[in-house]
C-alpha cells in the first residue's frame, strides 16, 4: 500500500512539474543596434512583442536588447539571428554589402514613393524573388525607412555641384554608388558610428532619414539639410529585415507558430515602414529647433541627380543577369509592386 501511495505521489509530482513547465513562458531575445529611446525600441519592436504576448496569452514574451547589448556589431546582427545568439533581430541587410543583392533593388535611387507602400512592395518582392537569400532564417518583415536626406556640417547643398568632393556617410552599397555618381566621396558606416565620425571631421556629412537624425546628434553636429522635393520619389531609402532564428521558430508548438505567422508578413512590414517614417516629422522639428538650414531640392534640379545616377539601375539589372536571373523583370516587378501600393 505504501509503495502504491509513493508511486501515486511521484506521479502527481511529475504531472505538476509538467504543468509548471508548460505554463512557463517562452521569452524571445530581440536584439537591435539603436538606443532604448528610439522608436524602433519603444514602438516598432515593442508593439510586435505586445501583440505576440496578447495572441499567445503570455506564453510568448520578449526581452528587447537595444544598442547591441548582446554584443557584436550591427553588421553581425543577421548572423546572430541565424546562429541563435538572438532569437529575433532588426537590422539592415545592406550592412553586409553584396550579401543580399536581390532585395537591394529597393535601395536604387528614386525607387521609393512612401515607406508604407514600399514596405508592402518589398515584402511581395521578397516572397517572389528573395527567399533564397534569407533561407537560413525565418523572415518576419521586410521594410524601408522614410525619404533619405543629406546633412552637412559646413556646406549648404543646393545643386549637385555642391556635393562634389564631400565625404558623405552612406549606409549601404547602392547608396555608396549613388553618392559617388553625384561626385561625393562616400564613406560606408553603420548609423551608430556617425556622431563620432562627424565630430572628428572624418566625414563632412551623412545621409539618413529625419527620423534617426536627432538620435545620432545631427541637430548638434551638422548645420545644413538637403531635402528632396517630396512630390518626387525619394532620393534613396534603406531596406531593413526582421529575421528570426529558424531553430527557435521550429521548436515552438503549432499554435505558437501560428501566433508568429499571424504577426509576420506584408502588414507587419507596412506597420514598421509607416511607423518609422511617421517619426520623420518630430525628427525634422528637432533639427529646425537646433538651427538647421533646410534646403528643398526642386524637381528641376533633381532631374540632374536622376541623370547622374541612372546607370545604377542598369548595373543592378546586369548583376542579376550575371547571376542567372532576369534582372529587368525583377526591376520591373519591384516598381510595379511599389506602384500597386502607392495611394
């Protein structure tokens, strides 16, 4: 009798342990390179984490690590998601130049109309053409930021001639080519390196959207902003991805995979693009408050910029053709996706 009771007690204990283990939430490590006050931290990633917590009844939760708190550099974030250093990251594919050449199509000059529409287009393009580039992870979103501007320390830019010889920070390979086509000396670096480079005179200026400018002290370290006419497509944008560690996703029970899937894809991409670009207004206001001179480059002058950078489209198409793809069709489809979603 005593042995039967012992076995029963042991069984109940094991059952209790199993229930406790089942109730234990799965905490995803989410890593990014911007600060804890950035909209990426406080809104974009947080809202996603809140959504998966709600939809999973708190069985899925997040711990968000800003400013590379898990170690490494911004260029290593994608591999951190691939290798499981982090479960989810937010980063730019372009920080590893040439590694993701297909999705770079949205970084071609004058491609983007607005961030929400172009982010939807980027997701559609990813699904049709770029899944092989990201086969080592589960991609949750692909999005872009708002229109990029040129910020300079000493020289006001009114025409393309004013750009000649300036050392300007560029975020990605295609933006580097764009700046070079207009006569600048491009200097590639991730955005966290910009304040130090500006303060030490390593660069004369930088290209980034309004949204992130105050976060890297552009309001303090630069004096001039060249903003392109907003009725024209943007001078440039950058592509971001939110990859998840594939093994982590595969380890989830089916119902929690469904929660991740529900909060991934085109609409999540559009939310990220719209939210990030929505912070351009407050960013611009801070620059104005800091005494920035903002010059709007008119359409007539932008035609000169377009002519100078036209060859980049052809180079991208040729590169895709060399890789065995139909580059022209890919470019045409990217543009048609943008047109489809632009209101």
